[in-house]
């Protein structure tokens, strides 16, 4: 597609509910990143894929967070047993290859509110 | 470890005035540096990037930034502000050839008529 597409755009979850956030990167982009952006702050790194391989998951805040990219294209970020501190905007970004110097193309994000 | 400090969470300028948004970085190796802009309810858009070529980098919408190694700075400037420049701006650093970037907390630019 023309850009990075994320769905849903907004998600309200009850505390304890599981959620799945989808990212559809630009076609042919090798690298895919997930970031978490809390209100009033910059994005914070969660995890990174190169094709289907998850090369870095050091930013995932707990074992309740899980990400996958099974065919090297669409990615899903899953949060189990959501808690209020998980409320944030989740941003997906893709890059044409693995060289960081290309910069990212970001999606519009999914705003997660846990009530 | 890499880090970014953006000085001034809010900057206000008059239309037509110079825009200066400050960014200082910390990196253990030669860095890649980026500026992104975020409009309300949208994702971040890449404005410009420094990747060890020319130290003065020109980006979209008339913005430019200068990499100063001695000052560990990468400040963003625009000679004349336009109302449409009102947005949040993020500076980011990356150390490696692949992988994550570290973002600053952002600077909100307000442009007064």
C-alpha cells in the first residue's frame, strides 16, 4: 500500500482483556518497528523485525506483550491481561531495509485506552 | 547507550520569524540523527536525517539541521515560520546500522499570526 496502515484506530479495553493491534507496512519494506507513545512523551521502542525474524524485543515492558510477523509482512502486537498503564498510542513504523539511516515511515497509530 | 534531549517542550514564534528547535544527543559511536514532525492525531513524518554525509542537512518544508559533533547537537531551523508549521517535533538518534531509534520527548511549536 501507499503508507503504513494500522488498525484499529482506537481501542477501548476493559482491564484484564486481551487486545491485538495490527500493522500493515509498506509493501517490500524489510524492517518493521513497534513503538509505544505515552501522552506528552516521545515514542519508546518496543520491538523490531527484519522480515519475519524478531531481532530485538528488549523494549517489551513485560511478558504480557507479544509481537509477531509470521510472513514478513503484516505484524500483530498482542497485549494480554491489559492494565491501565498500557494506555498509550502504539505506533508501527517500517523501513525499506535494515539500514537505520533510511529513517522510518510511521502509521497513524492505535490509541489504546484501558478502563 | 544513546539518548536525546530536546531543550524546551514548548516554543512559540510569530509567523515569518526564525524557528529554532534544539536537540542534543549522546552516543557512544557516530550517530544517525533524525527530525520527525507529528501533526495532531497523525503518525510521525520524517523531516530530515543525518547519516554522516554533509553536516548541514536540508529537509522538507524548508527545514534544515546542522550536525555539530563538538557540541553533540543537531538543532532544527527554518528561516521563516508558517502557520502550517505548528506541530510537535521529535529528534531521534540511532547508533547502529539496524534497529531502534531513541526519541526525545518532543517540542511543541506554536506559530502566532
